C-alpha cells in the first residue's frame, strides 16, 4: 500500500488544530493517551443521537441495535488481536481493570501460599500493585526480573527466576517510560516450559506493533482503548478460553448470571461472566471506529512513520549539550525519554508547554524503574501517527534554548 499522507491523517484530529500559549499545539503525550479522530467523536454522537439503549435482554428495536453495535466492536477486537473466539474478548474499564480482574480471579483459582508470580522492574504500577496485593493476601511470593542500565530486561535472570513454583509471569510488552520492546514471544515460551501462565501488558504496544495472541501464545493480554485513538473508560482483557472458564467471576451483579436464587446462583457464559452490570456501551461502540482508523492506515505504516519520527528526534536532540537519553534499547516504540542535565524534568516540561509543546514529566507510574536508573523522573516525548517532523524540529529548537540555560 502507498505511504499515508500525514497531513490528511492529522486533519482527522480536531483537537490538534489549536494554539496553546500562543503557539500551535505539538502533542507529544501519546503514551499517556492519544487524541481522537473525528470518526470516533462522530460515532459517540451518532450512538447517543440515534441508537442508545441498554443492551442484551431487551425486547425492543433500539436494544437490539445497541447490542449489535456493542458486539460488533467485540468482533473487531477479536480480529485486531487474532483471538480464536469472540468469547475470549472481555470488555473492562482499561488495562488497570483488566490486570486487576486477572489478579483477583486467576489468583483465586490458581495462586496459593508458596507459589510464585514474576513481574519486572520495568512494570507500570498497574502491573505491580495488583500482584503485590494478591501475594500479600495469599502468601505467594513476588519475584522481579531486573533491568539493565540501558533499560532492557535481564533475560538470563528471568530464566533463573522461573521454576516449577512459578504460576504466572506478567510483563509489559513495550515500556511506557522508556519505549523498550520486550522479547515477549521468547519469554512466553520460557514461562510455558515451566508450566507458568503469561500475561502481556499491551497498554503501549497495541497502537504500534502487530499483536497476534495466537502467534504469541500469551495466556492473557490487557490493553486500553484510549491509547489506541479510542475513547477513555474502555479496556480489553483477552484470555484463553479454557483459563477464563476455569476462573471464578470477578464482580457479581446483573448480566454475569444465568440464574439467581437464594439457594444457588449460576453464572453466565463467557464473555458475560466477567462483565457484571451495564457496561460502557457508547465508548465500546465508538472504539470500533478507532480500530477501523488504525486498520485504514495499517500497523506497518504506523510503525514506519513513528520510527522515522523517533530516529529524527533522537538524531537531532543528541546534539544538544546536556541532553541525556534514558532507555537506549535497540528495539523501541516511539518514546523518547530523557533528562536535561542540571534541570528538573518538571521545569523542562513547563518550559516546553510555554512553547505549545505537550510532554509528560515525572516517574510515569514506574517508580521502581526510576529507582533502578537512579532518577527521580524523566521528560517523555511519545509520538503518534499524526505527529510531524516539523513538530519535532520545534521540540529540538525549544530544548536547545532550555538546555543552554544550565549547560
Ligand atoms: N500499563 C502500561 C504500560 C501503561 O502505559 C498504562 C497507562 N499509562 C497502564 C498499564 C494503565 O493503563 P490504564 O491507565 O489505561 O488502565
């Protein structure tokens, strides 16, 4: 297919067309959340203007229509990650919710005193705290894969941590703080050789990399729609059917039951067993438009455009006196994490904002990783498919001015 026209892609995002502090907005906070194309915004409006009803069970036309729209997104997600069945796609509130679901229910069914769960030093807090809570409640042991100086997982150490006590490994596919892409396929194979299950935190990978759950053979995959050009408040948990079937429900309530009596309640089939209560119907419906948007460009092109942006940013910024890149793995998604010598990351972020440039600063919900690297935090510029080389040149020029003050 032919190279997409970035100007045309960009024109689909109304929010980008504004000035911030008197300068055109350059939005480089995409790892925190991407902006939304008009397709997604119109899908939300259209849904509420024409189709809204509660879903499943309704006898009337709107209920059937809303149900179809909701379930259509489930089919699209299935195709997007190449899951075998739609029943393996559970809608949640986001990555955090998906991971908590697994910690609570897989934990209940399969984790006991003395068992081991492995995570890494590179994890987002949402892939740390639920496992700490589980291990505390069950007296299981949490083991941590160390990270090397350049921000990669120590795979040798990982192999040494695996044993017949390991029940689950939960690791991020691409680091939100550094961009490092972890070799999860190989890590999954290793976990399986020890009879352990593997959860992939895909919060940062689904927008950039091809992810095929059957090819990876992961047991669980968690991700958020809002980092995929879709609405906030929607996430996905993919799980292998046999596992989801063996796990108890998460929350109790409507939708997740088959029959309720005071003597005994039976649970609904997958995926509804894990979707108690009225879900976030409108945002799930609009998420379908985000998936179509991504497919219309193609992950191959998205990856190519974003790697060009990252390479350009790194090449230019590396010339700046006082610029210190953080996380120099060879294999990265489009995240440029850095510090400016003698300056606090937050001050750098504020000065960039004064020039209309939006970045994130701080620990990026990865405090153990920052501790490992001996940093309080970094400045993070993360690129999406609508960013341009001109915007990156503005970032470079602003950083030159900012760094000069203290270097
Ligand atoms: N894991 C990673 C790697 C992330 O980047 C994020 C979002 N910053 C999360 C988990 C949590 O996602 P959410 O806040 O959408 O639940």
